[in-house]
């Protein structure tokens, strides 16, 4: 059982590291360029009336 626990711990560690690398690769360009994932008026015609009701 000790080998299984060590294997699972390594899997979680590997997954966490890969997740962080992917998240950095996706979000750093937006941070560096000062842009956002959402445009200023993106979806306002659709979502604003739903929020008002």
C-alpha cells in the first residue's frame, strides 16, 4: 500500500504542476499585454436584460 500512496501523491503533484504551467501559458499573455478575456461590451445586450429582471 505504501507504493500506491506514493504513486498517487506523485500523480497529484504532476497534475498540479501541469495545471499551473497551462494556466500560466494561457493567462500571462493577457496580463502582460494589459488586455482581458472579455471585451468591454461583450454580451451586454444578452446579459444585462437578464440581470434587470
